[in-house]
């Protein structure tokens, strides 16, 4: 089967919706990353997502809806705090975790009694949900563990022959997956950072805590409450090591290893200081561009022909926390402090 890459015309969106209604999976753009979408109510279709990606069965999926009006299809309880967050951040890159209704198969939730839900702002994703009339379970549309796809070409390179159609909505706006929060009575717990930052959440909810799994590896056997927490994620084939160091120390260290088949993942302009092959991921003072370019840059490092990539440490607040979270998992939590 050759996977078709189609522009998101009304005709092609209707075609993709019919495929979803018939139990197929479709690559769709969102403002975060490209998703691999199937009906959240069709267990057999959801299984096709796991099969196409090679995704572990204990990793829950996020369900996408076109408005808060769809929530009662997925949960019997919408806490007041969820309504406040939805009013501020939906449509957009925020995922909230709810008690699931009986309609949601356990295959979607990895056996959990909760379901992760978000309302994407991308017009193509919204149109596909509306046209199908279904909430769509949709993890990132890549090989499991590989860097997430931010263009239709990334999806095609990973999944050609495994899915019938990819709707090409252009490059994703944010380039990192959505923020995921667990809802409490008057507080939220951040399970995965994204474009909706801790600081932004605190403007709406006074009590925001960050789960230990954001910056540390979860122990084996622990149930992941959110996608992106449990398994090694976002990894190129090349070994990635983060260097926690000032630029001068980073340059000295990497150049001293220049004859050892190493490369570097650095900020724009820094590559001229290094004696090794480099890939850049945005300017040091532009976290939004870093986020947008990170996954594409992680894919690009495999073309350098090196064994190890030393990565520059991003800032660890605001959107920088999300970038650092993804880099940590790409590096298998290997950080060298100089």
C-alpha cells in the first residue's frame, strides 16, 4: 500500500473522514505535531494505531474533540477547574485528564479509568473531527520512540505503507506535543510540559505542581498517566548526550573529542565555533523557534554519520521546560555536567 499525501481540501477531508468512519487511521496535522487519528470509540481502529506505530500498549492515547460540547461523549464529570482551563486554553495545546465514560475503550486509555482529552486549534484537525462526527484518538504519527513529526513528510518517511492517507497541513505551529495536566479540586499537576507553560497555568489556577516524571525517569513497572512519560521518546538513532555547561565549556569539550565520530546539536551561530558536524535548533534566545525546530533537528542528526551527538542545554523555564523534557527523553536522561 502506498500512502497518499493529500492537501486538506474539503473533498480530501471528507474522504479522510469516511476512512475513519470505516475503521481506518489517518495522518492529520495539529498545531502541536502530526497525529495518527482513528475513532476513539472503535477498539479495532485504535489497535491499528498501535500496530502502525509499534507503540507499547501501556502508553495511553490523547482523544481530540472539536469543542467542549463533545466532552460528555467521553466523560460523565467535568470539574469546574476544567471549564476554567478550557475557557482560557481551548482550542489549543492543552490536554486535560478526566474520568472516562464507558464508551471509551480501555485500549485508548492503556487500561486506566481516565482519558486524556484536548481540543486542537488547527483548522484541518477541527474540520476532520466535525466531518467524521467522532472524537479522534491520535498519538503522534511517527514510529514509536522516534522524534515526533512536525511535517507531512516526516509522517510519510515513518509510516509510508502502514496508513492509507496523510492530510498535509504544512509545518506545525508549536512543534512539541501538548501540555498535559491532571485535574485536582482546586489545583492541577503538570504531567507533560508544552506550549501552555506552568506560568500560564498559574494565571488561571493558583496551585500548579510539576510531576517528578517531567524531569526524571519513571521507575519500571509504574503506570504512566500521560503519553510521553514512561518510554524512551523522541530519539534519533544516533546517541544523544546533553551537556550542562556554559558555551565556552561546551565548545572546549566537544572540540577535544572531534576525532571520535561526534557531532553537536547547538543554537544558531554556535556551529562556527565547533570542529565537528553540527545541526542547529534555533537561536539561544528564541524558545518558540527552538520548540518548532527541535524534532526536525533530531531527525537531521542521523544524517551526519556520527555515533554521538552532544546537545546544548536549553533554558528550563517557560517553553524551555518542554524543550528540555523532550531532549532528556531523546538522550535517555543522559546529562553530563561540566
